[in-house]
C-alpha cells in the first residue's frame, strides 16, 4: 500500500515538472510571448489587465494593438467586439520559478482616440508618448505600484489606487480625479478641473491653466498647489491641525490659524483644500 502511494506521488511530481518544462523551456527562466489584434472602427476600448507585472504602454504609428511579455506569466489578447483586452496572468506553478519578475509592453496606435482602461494588481505603469495621445477616457485601477504618464489629452481621467505614486507630466482633461489610500501625487503642466482624495501622503500639483473647480481632501500629509498668476478662483482652505498659507492677494480675505478664504480675480472657479493633519500651500 505504502509503495503504491509513493508511486502515485512520484508520477504526479514528474507530470508537474514536465508541464513546467514544456511551457517554460527552462524550470528557472521565464519565456517571452507576443501577439497582436487589429484596431477597427468598432474598437471603443483597450483594456490592459496585469496581476503582478510591470506595464509599459507605447503609442506609435500602427493600426493594431501588439503586446510583448518578458518573463513569467501567460499573455493573452482577446477581441471582444468593441473592446480589445490584453491580460497577463501568473500560472499556478510559478512559485517554483525563482526569477518571478515579468513585464509587458503594449504598443497601441498613436491615433487611437477612444477609451483606455488599466487594471493592475501590483506593478508599475509607464505611458510616455513622443507626442500628445488624445483619448476619450482613461481609467486606472490598481492595488499597489507607481504610475508615470506624460503627454495626455482626455475628456475624462480617473485613477484609483491603494498605495503608490502617481506622476503625470502634461495632462489636459475636462474631468480629472484621483483617489489614493497612501502615496504621493505629482502633477506638472496640468490643465482642467481636478478632484483628489488621499488618506496619507503628499500632493504637488502645478497647473498651466485653471479651467474648472479644484477639490483636495487629505487626512494626513502636505498639499502644494501652484496656480497660474492670472487664475480666477474662490479659495477655501482649512486644516484641523497644521499650517495653511497662500502667496495670492485675495479679496474678501479671511485668515485664521487653520483657515484661509477669499477671492482672486473673478472668482470663477472654486478651489477647496481640506486637511485633517498637515500643511497646505497655494501659490
């Protein structure tokens, strides 16, 4: 009885090893894979899903979506009618693989102007185009990792993350928002309205143009908001604990230890900053 049990266990172990070798060539080294799907007039969304891989998105002159995987995981591209879906999944046996890192590069048409959705478990995201990428909606959902974006123009931008950094250079949008539990937000050359919520971390936002309302809600951390000198806004800032300051000369100004309010220019747009604990500077 005991010898039969050992035989069965041995056969299962050999089968598992053969499966790993078949799909990976080497037990300790991940492979590479790539695939592509043509973008048509019906394509309204490109959805990229990763569970524990780094992601790089490259806009270029092409008419298809191409993905290349380096390292561990299983790459799949699916055409779901009006949506192209790119997904990298980890296989069940890859805990045997000591070289567990992987990254996927997704090439998409530079003239694609519909929706881009990114779903990330853990890992970093990079999107940097040589010229501005004009999209309808950009929606990013991630558990942990850093996001670096540049040269974007959208109707809507949304980022939801548990932890990590959001770094954007040159984003123009008609509606922008981010919600991060813990991390940092660094935005430069931003244009458009913006709503930001954060439990702990730092917000540093430099706006080229104030064309909508701005609202920041931070439990613990610091806020630096750099507005154009000719911006028209009504300011309302408060902190339960911490310091608040501004370099703008405001009409109807009210200043206390933890609150500043007033009007700059025509006061067209509302700028609200609320802190539980931390410092805020509007300049």
